[in-house]
């Protein structure tokens, strides 16, 4: 296995990513735009999710593919971002055809970043609809990570969070990519060190090349949690997308999303808590034309987990300092 050419989720053919953010607000939106409708699924393992249009992704339900997926800050207010994305896609003539109408299919998930030092006094209507629209218009094959998009105001228990991405090319030529907004109740780093839990999966020093600390801190297994750092216990949730160019059905995409959650467990301690809304969307563009056999799918699932773990570490590693921060960035 090796990382893709840009080490981004857009190394998966058929996907573009756009970010829009407001640094005074300390929040933003990230959209994964499918150039053609992609097979999709979702797996929620956190206890406090905030979502839109996730029921239609169940394997037994009618709609087989989506036009875009949205990750947003803003807690429940951020669900408005999907309306802005829908508006942009409707202008493009995209969407599920129902008679003379086209309805863009845009599942969305949000994280809580309201208590992070940003100015949330936006008046009657939140800015997230406009941010969603702008994110579509900014979509491209390359994009920034760190303190951008849905990761703009993200925090972990120890450092600032952020938007992270990574990709892996398997030996059979199938590509897997991950995109994640890291806003966990727990920590991506070990104890009070700067070493990442995801260290065993790192490629080419992509998040500092520090490996594991030696010796391992005696209190490494002690969970670092936001509410123990005098932050709101509810100010959490890591939301992500795992994608592949393999040919998958909805049930197989669901299995891919489940496997990618193992990357949360490898990169965040703890994860999937009652106070996180941890969620993974899965997208399969089918651009490779390759449908994996059962034994190949085992490798695909393992790559989904390791790629997600790397993306989480990169989201924290790439975050930068900003005015009124309540947590230091990793680089500080």
C-alpha cells in the first residue's frame, strides 16, 4: 500500500471537495461533491449525532446514490448548510429526477463548535446556508486542511482539532480516501505528549513522524476529556467521510463505513462516547470499475480504518493558531 498522489480524499476519482469558513465565527462547512451520483451509506456510533437525510442511506431504502455529503460546524444550526449545497446543485441541474423536478440528495452531519471563542451573534438566521453554497462553488481536486471548512473551530481535549484528509492506494489499484472534521471529546495524542495515537499507520512523516513515545507515559491509558479541561462536555463530535473508487452496493458501502470507525478507535482516545456524535459516511464512485472479492474487501476495510486514523491525526497536525483560541494548536 502507498498514499495517493495528493494524500487527499480527492485521490478517489469522481470526488471534489470545497471549504467555506468564517474565522470570526470560528466555524465553517466542508462539502464532498460527487461528480456523478455515488453509492452511499452511513454508520453512526456516537451517542449524540446531528444529521440530515441519513435514513435514506439504509441499504433497504430506495435512493441508491447521493450528489454530495456535507460536514458542518454550528451544531443543529449547521444543518442549514445542506440547503445551500442543494441550491448550488439545483442550479447545476443535479438531483434525483421526479417528473419535471430534480431533487439534489445531500446527507449532512454536524459537530458542536458553538463554545470555542468565536462570535456566534449572527442575528435571525445562521450563516450556514450561505457557507454551504460557497463551499460547493469552491470545490476542486485539491483543498486546504487544518483550520478550514468544518474543522475551523474544532477542538479536542488537548489541542485544536481541524479538517484532515488522507488516501491509500491498494496493491490491486483500488483507492481509499478519508476526510474528517476532528472535534472529539477525547484526544488524538498520547497523554500529555505530542505523539499521535495513529503513529503506526503514518506514511512519510505526514503528521510529524514522531512515532510512539519511549517509554510510554504511565498515564497514557487515562482518558483526556474536554469536561475535565473545564470545557463543555457537550462540545464534541468527529464527523467523517470514507470513499473509494471501487464498485460497491449500498450494503457493502455500509460495511466500509463500519470498518472506517476502527480508524476513530485507533486515532482518538476515547472515541464513540455518549457525548460524541461520531459518524462516518461512505461513498463509492465505482470509477475504477473494480468490484472487490470477499478477500479483497478485507484489505479494503483495513485500509479504510488506517486511512481514517491518518486523516484524524493530520487534522490536528495541520491546525493553526487563530485569535481567541481556547486551545493551543499542535504546532504551538
